[in-house]
C-alpha cells in the first residue's frame, strides 16, 4: 500500500486539511466530555488512551476546551483534530505509518527547539477510532511556519516563478494576522510578524452591533453568515445589519495599516504581496495599501495553508 502525504492546518477557528485533491474543514473544537448517546452514536477520537470529541460535536458542548491557551499546542487534545482529519480523508494507518504529515506553527513559535519537541511528541503518540489505530512512530512529521503554506500554494498553483521574487505573505486568521517574507525562495526568519487582529475581532463587533440593534444575542457562526450573506434567519425571520458595511470598512482600514507597516519594515520592497486565510474573504477588494503593493488573494484562501503544506511535502519549494 502506497504511503500518503497530508497537510493539516489546525487553526483557532477551523482545522483545514488537504490530501491529494481533496480538502476538508471542521471547527477546531475539542472536549473530553464524551457522553453516551441514547440514539445514534457519536464516535470519539482516542489520543494516547484518552477520549475526545472533535469538530461540530464538540463545538456544541459547553465543555469545549479553550484552545487559545499556550498549552494547547503539543497536548493530546491538539492531536485530536489531527486524528479527525486523517479519519475524514479515509487514510489507512499503514499509509500514514510510512507517510508524511505536514503541520503549521505560528511564525513566532517556529524555532528549532519547539519544532523538535513537537515532532518527538507527535511521533511518540497513538491515535485511534473505531478500531483504527495510528502508530505515528515511523511517520515523517514536518512543521512549516503558518503563512508559508500560502506561499507554497501560490507558488504551485499560480506563479511557479515566485521563488525568483521577493514575496510577502499575509495570513489573516481567526485570532491573529501572521506575516512572513520569502526572499527569492528563502524563508526570512527575522522578517516575520504576528498581531492579534484576526477576523474574530470583526465577528465580535458584528455580534455586539446585532445585539444592540435587534436585542438578539448571536455568536460567531451567525456573525459569519451576516458577513458572507448579508443576512441571518431566526425563527423564519430574516435579519440584516444596517451598519455592517461601516463595521467591515473600519476593520479593513486597521488591517490595511498593519500590512502597510509590515511592508515598510522589510529591508527590501516585496515584488508580490499575497493575502489569504479565512479572514481574507471578508476583506476582498477592501484592502487599501498606502505603498501601492496589492495584496493578492489565493483562489481558495481558507485552505491555502493546508494545500501549501501538502505541496511542500510532495513537490518541495519549487526549485527542484
């Protein structure tokens, strides 16, 4: 049986994965509260002998773990979404045993010591579900800086000559905006930046304004629908938000200023600016950059990192 390569982007909002030509997405929600079902069955993910619910089943639980804590990355709970992604793609344990898993880390955490420790933890762990048991000891585990996946996705899907250029990448995620820089194909470790200005702040503002004007409390899923569709339905009644364009514009201006400052901080002006990540959908056509560098969108911005990890694992950095 042939081994497999999979790219997995365990984000704060969603986990995205890419294998072959297939992409998967589910909420990055984890809980240890695995209840017995009286009707139907909700399968749990076992990590090192402990059971977890993952994805939508966990997102609906009041016992969901706070994944924003520093201890989440590198914990058994962090491996539960990884295992869920393997299951969703139908990957056989033997494929993964001799295969490759590529994962992302925020640029600020992408150090030799941290990646070495995480690789050791992943390879010493076992994941199980419904009789499947993944032994990762022989799996090739590779970490890539978040944002770099967007670069490799851009390189392999849009511009093969990108490795000859200076490329700045803006990854607009759920909680953070991460920015990385490639100088003619080389990752510049000292030219990274991260700021807590992710799309969740925009969703928070939408939730607050919706509650103020409609006296209805909504969460991020409903705010996301307002952001994408311009409306949300409660009890068969359609609700809109008059100030939505104004709220989006205010957030866009803040993000544009952050990107401008980052571009200006680079020793050399980038030839290309590439913006992706889930938050880039909301800002399509709204980023106004003072230095006239255009932030270019990936064709599939939400899963760009996961796709890029996969491409890096199968095709390298574009120079081979």
